[in-house]
């Protein structure tokens, strides 16, 4: 009888500590979100595929189109569109002496760049193109952060589901053993009720763990728009330990500041308006219709003054520049905080993992002694269940701590602005 119990608990411990998972077998709840492991898929590949279908990705072609439009404007030799001007005059007034002398005039007005205005426009275009390229890197880093979190959340919930499944299987075997011993008169019926109650607790925990894994799967599939995940997505911790202008987010923000500065210079260079030069012809017929005066006209329009009307535009451009400066400073402080917290989290993870591994070792021995003692009748069921619960918790914590450490390494790299 004792030999049978020892064999049974050896199998139970193997179920708890074995590496292969049972999380995808015998779902308790009918709802199931399938996810398959693709050995050919990599973490960078997932990020690229997610970026292709990410909603904000549609902004990148629009930003590139804007930069190209600004470049065309800056490369133009004219400051604006040409204007065609026509003028006609004749003595058709009622009761007026019809002297004839109709007059016709036509001209083309050409807008000219103000001093330094074209160069300012080209600088705006150059900075817009640079900001557009850097924004693509920012978006990819943001998507990488979402993918990293989704993958590690899924890994953690999958492991919890796996452990909950193992605990449930062990509780089923324990309940069956207790039932046989109750039927043989070796244990009181209250022990069977207690074992069945613990089995229901384990089943409830399994349902909850199963649901959390399904939620993590659904979140991942919605984010990535696929039902595949890489087999290995662990990362090495980056050597970066400071936040500087090379961080993709700060680099992009500095490019945005440079653009706002160029836009401020563009507004100032525009001044009160564009100088225009008009070149045309004038035709006038006198009292002799066979004689006409044909002349060439030259007209120059130069705006001046208008500082009071230009001031609001300059103030608005300067306000936008100041706001971007403030955003950059807030971003820098946030990045410093994120990196510090990520570094601190890793320090805690290493310490807690070391402790959890020691607890796991003790828990295995504790569980081994406990099942021998219970099989021999030296420990009652209630004490054994308490011992088993504490042991399972210690073993589960060590398993989770390994995953959390790898997750926090990925989050550290994310805070440092490093792509996988």
C-alpha cells in the first residue's frame, strides 16, 4: 500500500516539475484563441509585420509627402503663382463725347523671393524630411515596446496556466487516493470532503489561468494581426546606461525643434508679403483708328511696413517652438525615470530570483518528505494540503521569476531605445 502511494506521489511531483506544458490540452472553457509557435519567426520579424499593419503607420507616407511638397516649394525659383492682369478702357459712358481712344493692357505679375526667404524654405523642407525619417524609427520603437510586452505577458500567462493545470492534475490524483483510503476505512470521510474542496479550488484557479492566457493570446493577435509567435524572443541586456540625444525619441524631438526653428525663420523672411514684378503691353487707339500706340509696361509692387500684422504670426511660430522645447524636456525626464526604474527592476529581479531558487529547492525536499509522511499515515490530510500548497507556491514563484527577469531585460532595452 505504501509503495503504491510512493509511486503515485512520484508521478505527481514529476507532473509539477516537468518542463513540457499541458496548457493547451483539455480546455475547461469552450472559448479558445489559437496561437501557434513558428520556429522560423523572429522577434524583429514580428515587429516588422506588426508595423506594416499598425494604424499609425499610415502617417509615415503622409509625412514623406509633406516633406517632398515642402522641398518642391523651396526649390522653386518663384515665390508663388504667376498672376495675369488685364485692363480695358473706352469712352462708352452715356451722353459722353465718344472720343474713341480705347485702351487695352495686359501683364504677367511674377512674385519674387524676399531676401533669405528661399533659403529658409529649403531649410524647412530639409528638416521636415529628417523629422519624417526619424518619426519612422520612433513608430517602430513604439511598436517594438507593444510587441515585447504582449509576448512576455503571453509567456507569463501561459506558464501560469501550465502550472495551474499541473496542480489540478495532482489534486485529482490526491482526491482519488483519498477516496480509496476512505473507502478502505484508512481515512475519515471528512478528509475526502476536504480533498474534493481543494480540487474545486484548483479547478477554479485553472479556469482563471486559462482565461487569462486566452486574454493574452487575443491581445497579441489583435496587436500583431496574426496567430503566430516566435519560439525564442529572449534578449541580451543592452550596455546603454544613459539617456542622450542618440535615443530615438530624443533624436526625433530634436529634429522637430529644428523644424520649428526653420519655420520661425520662414515666417520672419516672408515679411509683409512678396515683391511682384509685372511685365506687359499697353495698346491705345486715338481718334485715328488706323494709328495705335503700342507700349511695354513694367510694374513693381513692394510691400512695406505691416509689422503689426506680421507680429501675431511670428508670435504663434515662436509659441509652437517653445511648446516643442517643453515637450522635449518632459520627454527627457520621463526617459530618465523609465531607464532608472528598468535598471532598478532588474536589480530586484536578480535578487528575488536567487531567493526563489533557494525556496524552490527547499520546497521540493519539503514536498518529498510530506508525501512520504502522508503515505505512511504520519501526517493528516489538512497538514499535508498546507504543506503542498506552500510548496507549489514556491515552485511556481521560481518559474515566474525566470520569466519576469527576461521580460524586464526586454523592457530595459525598450527604455534604452534599443530595437531587437
